[in-house]
C-alpha cells in the first residue's frame, strides 16, 4: 500500500487498509480464485485514468480528451490477443460475471435455453444459478460430473444437449480440479448447432502459459476474469475470433450492460498482460500446477479424500465430509490459525451450500509469494494436523506457530520488487 496522503487526510480509513495489508502478510492465502498483483499492476490501478470518462471504444468515444485512454486500451487489447492467440478482445467488462452477461445478451433472448455446469458440481453462479440473472431470465439445463470419478461425463452432456437443444453451451468452472476438454465441448455444440462459450476464469493463466489446453479455436467465445491465475486487477475479458462476433460483443458490453469503462483498471490489465507474456510468468504457472499436485498428494498420503483423486490444475477440492467434518467447520478452523480458504460443495454433497462437505484450496497466491513444493507439503501437513485434531487446543497452537513461521519466511515484499 502507498503510505502517503491518506494517513493524514483520513486516518480512520487508512487504519482499515493497513489492517488488510497486515492480514495478507500474516495469513496463508489459499482461496483458489485469489492472487497477489505486482507493484506495477497496483501502480497502474491507482493512476489518474480513474478520472476519465471514455464511453465507447478506442477511436470511437463519446467524450473528448481520450487520446491517452485510447492508447492504453489499445495496448491492453493487443496484449490480450497476443497472450491467447485470439483475433479480437474486449477488455472493458468490469468483472467475470459482466463478461458472461454480455455474451448471453449477444446470443440469447429471454426464455432461451442454455447449458452450463451445475454450481454444486463446480460451475459458477453466472452459469445458470437461480439466484443469478442467468438463471432468472433464461431456461437453464445443467450438466455435472459422474459419481464414480467426479469427472465430466461428455456422453451425458451430448445426450442432454440433444434432448434440450440449447442455443448456447458454457464450458467452464470454479471448482473442477481436472482438465476440461474444449474440443469435446465443441463437437457437442456443433452437433446441436449451439454457440460454445468457454469461461476460463480460473484457468486463464494456465492456458496462457501452456499448462492447460486452450479454448481458443474450439470455443466461439472465451470469457475470463483477469484477477485469478492471470494475476491482474479485478475485472473481465472477452475473446473472440470473428469480426461479426466481436462487433456484437462490443455492443453488448457497451452500451448493452455497462456505461463508462474503468480506464484505470484497463491500464492495470495492460500491465498484468505484459507480465503474463514473460518467460517468468510461464515458469510461475508451471510451479502453480506442480504445487497444487504436491498438495493433493500430501493430503492423499495422509489418508484424506481429494475429490477426483488429485488435480490437473491449480486447485484441490478436499472432501472433509469423509472425516465427519463439514466444510464450514473446517474452513473456520483454518481461518483461526491463519490459513484462508473457502468451504465448497463437493459433487453430490449431502449438505447445503452454507455448510458443505468440502474445502477448496488453490496454489496461485502462495506460489506468487514464493512458496515451492516443500512449503506446500508443509502447509498441507499443517492442515491435516488441524483437521485431525479439531478439539485439541495444543495442536491448534502448534499449527498456528507453523503458519507464522511460513508467512514470516516469505514476506509480501519478496515479489514486489
Ligand atoms: C470467478 C468466476 C466468474 C466471475 O467473476 P467475478 O469477477 O467475480 O464476476 C465467472 N466465471 C467463473 C467460472 C468464475 O470462476
């Protein structure tokens, strides 16, 4: 955090922000959808572009004075295209959910049918949950994973698609630890004449670094967030390959669902995309995947049940229900010792989403912090110690001490050079 004006002008707010700095410093961040941005991304984020209205697109704005905003947005677009090898990019969506909303509005009318992964099987709220606009305005058909191996059953997806004839199919997830087969999804989409939208919010960084097969070329449209594995500011991004799709998507983002773009965020996206194009980022993502694997192996070595028997990506879904715990209790106990994660439903979970039987753990943030395999093995063992001795205050103390040792050994300044 920048320690300048705010301390003098608004000590109350400044104190709160310093508390958050300290929380991030002292805790082990294992929420799979979080990461730590570089100082450079943070600097772009706090630029004076936040003052600028730039409704429209580069060269076609409703306001004057957009020369520099145009340059910044064009840079972000060019870098996004280069990162993914896609023909077109829209860098304006305020978030992942807004990116998805724009795509739905481009290809669906209210009441139309689309298909998405069931939230309780690893899908996202914006893929048709009843609590979300996507589930309120459209007819949603959900697909899930097989009970035996917790993997997507593509034959079942095809069967359901043939039965229900969706206009659009969403291939994407927030809590699926396995590789997603975009080519298979495209075959299914073609079979029923649907548009295929890949939502790679979680795995965008893996795709950019070649650690997961790309959706580009298979999906007609790809959406993503920019703040998860991509390690940029909070925001969304839409990628497409044809001029026609690009045109309609641009119009659905603005003026369809948004007003003025957050130009300071777009500057921060450009900074993050620049970083994601470096060899260092590629090696970072490789370590993210390796670290998630050793974490899963450590849990299984200690006799814990890991959903699907391991991981191919950056996340591990731990089934604590098999140890007679709830996700709610496990995540809260972890929080108490300084390990931040989230309770998460597991496929066929007997508990409701507020309780759950699982904990979702990700490797991106701690890998950014500098954790290697040894530290992930140690962290996973600390979690096992804690979960095996939920009622033992002595164990809780020693796990807490272990967390402190690890967080102190990898200060946040480490990677912010
Ligand atoms: C995180 C996520 C989103 C939504 O991102 P927000 O920026 O929080 O709106 C959308 N889709 C998937 C698959 C996600 O994991």
